[in-house]
């Protein structure tokens, strides 16, 4: 259940030189640098596969066990290389580009942590529970959240 989405954009640059000798590292043929832009969309919410919705027909009660903490459900990202400047003797290997791409994605993950998306997803969780509670109670049943399995209950079928 995706409750919050956020868009992120990050500029990321990296410079490297061949460190055989300090004076060689200063020459243009031994330097390489890259600048890229990462655009990402993050979806934060709750994995419903661990959710348990059960009922007790004798007491007309619905029990809902929803995960307490939201999680990052998906992270779609695009990388645009703006400046790829390789030296004559120092090139970017495919493995380096893959590592740079992974570092850029990790930077986006770090931004998500401090962005407040998880807090907003927690607020949305409360709204979802209130909606389920209203639907259940409008039919004359009782609603309980976060209780474990009890005897006499049966799992609701999909």
C-alpha cells in the first residue's frame, strides 16, 4: 500500500586521477571526472503481505494487524551523464560507472531518510486505519487494531 510518493533530484560529481606519481596526477591525460544528475521517485508505504485481517464472528469483531513502520516500497531512478571527461591514460571502466550509479542511488536513499516521507506515511497509516474502522463499525461490527491471533477467529478470505 503506497501512502506517500516523493520526487528527488541530485547533482553528483566525482573526480579521479591516476595516482602513479603526484606530478603525473596533475597532467590532463591522467585525470578523469564525471558529473551526473539523478532524478528519482520514491514510494513509501506498507507491505501488505505481512498484514493479517481476521474476524471473530461470535463477538462481531474485526482484527487488523498492520505493520507499524512504513518502508521504501520502490525507488525508480534515471541517471543523466552531463560531463564525462576521461583522460588519455585514465578511462572509466564499466564497473566504475556501475559503482558511481550505485553511489548516486544511495545518495537518494539517504535523502529519503531525512525528507519526512516516512513521517507522512505514518500519518497516512492512521487515516487508513480510521477508514477501515469506519467501514467495519458502520456494519455493526467492532474493530481492533494490532492484536494477535485469538481462539475463535477465522482468517478473512481474499
